C-alpha cells in the first residue's frame, strides 16, 4: 500500500506509546496534511493531563474531522465512529506491551516536549498510565485488530517496530525531531 492510496484523511490508531504521534508528524510533514494529536484535544493545555469535558472534546474533534485533508492520531473510542466515517485510510499500529512501557518511561524521564505532548504539561510517571498499559491495552489491541479486519478502505497494519522502520523507508519519511 502506498501512502497516496490512504487518501487525504488518515487515522492512525494503536496502543499508547506505539509511535503514532511521530509517524503522524512525519506523514504530515511529507504530505502537507494538517496534523491533529487527539491527546491535545482531549486534555486541557497547561494541565497535568486533565481531561476536557466530553462535550468540549467532541466539539473540537468533530470540527477537526470536517476538514478536507488531515492526519489524526489517537484512539478515544467515544469519537472513533465519526472519525472513521470521514477517514479515507487507516494505519493500525501494534507494539508489545513491554515496548510500550519502555517508551512511556523513556518519554517521561528523558523526552520533555516530545512529539504530541500536551502544551504546558510536564510528563511524569503515573501509576494510572502504567496500569492502562498493562491491563487495558491488551483488550484494546483486540478491538484495533477487529477494526482493521472490518475496515473496507485502504489500510496498513504495522506489526511492531520493524514494520514501522520499514514503512518510514518505503514511504520516504523523515523522522521528525521536534514537538508538533
């Protein structure tokens, strides 16, 4: 599958800390697609990752998906149906729980201002996120796999870090280094 075949509205979904934000930023730069990190819509800026009221998140989300062209990364099942209805292609990412956890710890300890980070927020190790990675993520993986199976449009499955590296090379993507 070529990147162009995914069309002008691409959703990237997958486990936390799987590389969604970085891949979305790389595609955004190469294709000049407006980029939306759903974490930034869901959480209040300049907070310690405090969620917005659901109605506010949904209003921001629904406004973003109305555009003709975009790349959007993140999950948030409350908004998934309307996002997928507008998407022209999807990328489903898969990484092991161990790798997700290692990336989360690295991000919190060594990568302030990482791609997709929340404006004005300081990442810190949170038990709730570790619990999410260890308990909720395996269940979510099954949902993402089913979503991939059921999707009738153009789609790409990246099953691990090697697939992710290969797609960067295949699509000629440059790994972004600064926060977007």
